[in-house]
C-alpha cells in the first residue's frame, strides 16, 4: 500500500514538474510557430514598408514566418489598441510609431493605452525628417524668407497639412519656435495635398523626405530645410531648421517594434537581439540609405526613453496649439 502511495505521489510530482517546466520550454524554443506583426496602418505607406522589411529579416534570423497584418484607422490607434488585447506571449509584435504612440497622447486624453507602461519597446526601426518645401514659383529661398513674410503678413501665408501626421506636428513646432501665425489648410491625405502644392494652390508644407525628393529633383518644388538635427543624405545641400536660426529644432517621422507588457523576458531578449542583428544587415542598410532614413540606436532602453521624450514633446506642442482630434 505504501509503495502504491509513493508511486502515486511520484507520478503527481512529475506531472506538476512538467506543467511548471512547460512555459520555460516554450520560451527556450521561441518561436516555434508563425509570429504576427500588427501594422496599424493600411498597406502601401511608409509604416507598412518598414513592417514588411522587418518581417522579412526576422523570418530569416529566427526561422519562422513573421506575417504582417494591417489594421488601420484613427491614426494608428485602432490597430494598436487591438494588438494589446492579444496574448503577451511574443507571438504578436506591435509596430509603434510617432502618430499612434506620441501624437495620439496629446490629442486624446481618453486613449485606450499608455505608450510608456503598456508596452515593452524592443527597438526603434527608422527615423527620418520632414522637409519644408515650397512651390518653385514662390519667392522663398530660405527659412528667413518665410519667417520674415509671415511676421509682416500674419495669417496671410498658407500651408498644407494632414491632421496629426508628422508633417503637421513639424509645422506646429516650427510656428511656435519661430513665433509666426500662418493659416493651415487641412487635407485628408498626402496625395491631394501634394497635388495642390505642385499646382500652386498652397505655397508650402512639411512632407517626408522620400516623398518630396522626385519633385525637388524635377525642379517643381524647392527644399528649404529639413526637420532633423543633422542634414539628410538625400538633401546634402539643404540646411536643417536648426542651422537656419532655430537651435534645437527637431521633428521626426519614426517607427519601431514593441510587444505587450508582460511578455516573458527571455522572449523579449531574443527579439531584441534579433532586431539588432536585422538592422545591421546590408539589405536593410541599403534600403534605408536609399530612402534617406536613418537607422537609430538599437535596443529596448534607448527606444523606451525616446518614446517617452516624443510623448512629452508632442503633447506640449499640441496643447500649446490647441489642436483637437478630428
């Protein structure tokens, strides 16, 4: 009888040991099935391109399919909120970025997530400036030209913007920094806005550097300044806004990869290491350089600190400007 009891206890303990060990085993062989990357914007834009680029590299490094799922809407906040409802097991990666994880905090006091506390940020993927461009028929050649005219003619100088986009935020920061009042014309998307800029309906705007380049090369637009702290390789002869008299000015378009808070640390460590490896690959470096994007400092700590800084910056700019959600 005693032997039977001992045998039963041994079997029970072994079963408990297997149950306890199973999460560890699951973490050590991660990933052992396909991983989803939630890109909270429609297919075809910069965010989607960056998400698919990372999916290809992580697939290569971790030997499992990384599959992009586009969930667009509300400036990226719908897909981001939905991604956080999925299990925090490392099988859902979340593309984070300036709109949904910084600007959104200034626009929506009831945002369904906190970008500082609800995520473990793995690493930043890209950083790029906006370019202040004017129609080539305008007389403006420098930032000083624009500021001088705007100060002499308050409210009479127009610009185009897409609500809550990085170019919109760059222009609001520029107006506050330069102390000028200009009139914004809102557009639903960058395509119609570019059409009106090229046609002379609006004289200027901030727009992503890769989008502006072909029109600058064709002589239809004039690049006045870039919004990054350093000059951009696509525009080596174009000064920064900071160089143009506004020291410390910086407004960037950016994205990165994150997971939900609570994802096991061994999985976080493996993903962080894989991303660092991916970002050093010649394929990614060539693609990024060709589009004028900068590969930022890699790692979870610098990315988390960067996200916090961006939230603080854009919340302050939005509150000062009195911008409301649309």
